[in-house]
C-alpha cells in the first residue's frame, strides 16, 4: 500500500549484499504476504508463495537491486510465481472471510463486508483478480500494473472494467449492499481508487 517504504535500495559494498537483501525482505515481507493472500486466498499458500518469490529474488539480487523500481520487479516475480501454480496443476482456491494479517491482529470491523468482497474476488478469473489486487489493494497506477503483469495499459483497463462489472453484479455483494443500505452505510463498491484512473 502507499505510505510504505519505496523500492529504492541503497548502494552497498559487495560483502554487504546479503545483509542488504535481508533488510529488504524483512521490510517487505508483510506487504508481500498480504498481496499473496489476495492472489491465493490461503494464508499458508500466501506465505509459501511469498517465500518462493523471495527465493527467486535472492538468486538474482545483484541484478534486482539495480532495477529502477525494485518493488515492481519483486511484485512481477510474485505474480508470475503464482501464475505458474495454475500452469503446473489445477488449483482449487477458497478465499476466507478474514484476510491474513501479518501483524497478528485479527480485525473484526466490517467482517461481513470483507467476507462478501473476498467471496466475490474468488469468482474472478486469475488475471482479473491480479489486476484488481494490484490496482485497488496495492493502489498502483494502470501503468504500474501493466509493467508488473507484462501487459499493455489497455489490457489493464479492460480487465479492470470487466472485473468491476463482475463484482458489481455479484449476488453476494448485492446482498451485502442491501444490508448496508438498510443500515444507512456506504456501498463498498462506490469507493473509488485513490489514484487517477489513467496516468
């Protein structure tokens, strides 16, 4: 999410490269696991996915650390590693109501809304889900999402539009909107992204 450290990695002597990677990993682990959870729907799979992605990052760290945007590079590895799970074998996913919280705190506020959103998210095709996760949870711009996924900005825009249409048409979200409307609460699907639609 925005507000976290940037992907800039300070220069370090060759013998400090391992230490530099360890510091990077410790700082990014909670965010990577959160993103991995939204992509997989399972806490243990999310941790495995984040660990596998970081193993790949470590193997190429001397090259990765010189990237213009290290975080974007690592996100791409995370998303591609998750995609390879589908290519290797059929994967059944069941997103749970409460996303994994790396801080150990289990939030209770908005549980019904979160449950509805996670259930609807589980119904999206994997590319649409990746776009939604990166665009609206990670708050990346269309250009940044396109770079992470290795697709055009037009594809990101198209996939996001289709995904949001599916989410808005979701029965489970429709039920949740109805319940919130009766209580006079804000519709979760009307909350815009904090970034401009096109940059």
